[in-house]
């Protein structure tokens, strides 16, 4: 039948669910090294944690906004990809994924998916700036929400 998901306002959830999410976050951020430590800090039993840990997730409404995937063809020249990443960083992009292939015929393809935190980012302007980098042969982009 498949999994079903529901979005529920946090203030109507049982407290244990919110504490499981808190414990998972502490582990993910490295604030706790073990689930035992995270459970103790969150104030829940390990059995409650293991019962709900694979079913409780924090929903972030803005997670998909500002996500852009750039597809590049780059010259096989030292520093080109570093300049691309520096350009993205200068525009406040948080890099989500990178995939770079080995060069063939002196050119390499690369895909970079980023999330821009600033909702006013000029995505087209960033694309044009990326294209102006010496060694970027081609750049195209797919925009998320």
C-alpha cells in the first residue's frame, strides 16, 4: 500500500515525537555521539527513540526554495572548477551536491546543485557570471521552486 505522510502542526503532537526529532538533530549535528546520550539530553527513553526515529521528521517549508542545478562543460584546466565554486559561494549558495566527470577531449562535465538562502538572488545573473569565468565552456541551469 506504500507509506503515507501527514503534515501536523508541532503544538498538537505528543511531546515524545518532538523529543525524538530533537534527539535525531543532536546526533546529526554531532552534539551527541550516541543515541543513548541524545535520548538522555532530550529526556526520552531509548525505546521511544527507536520506536519513532524512522517515522518522525522535521518539515521545513522553505527547504526546496532557491534550489538550482547547474550543468557545466569545463575546460580541462587547473582552477576552473574552483572558480565556479568560489563564484557560487560569493552569491551565498549552499552546495548540496557535486558531480564532476573526468575530462574527455580536454573538457569535463560537472553538475552542481545549490540552495540560495537569499530569496532575492538573481539566478539568471549568477548563471551569466558563471559563464563569464575563463574555462567555462557551457552552463545551463534547472531552477527549483
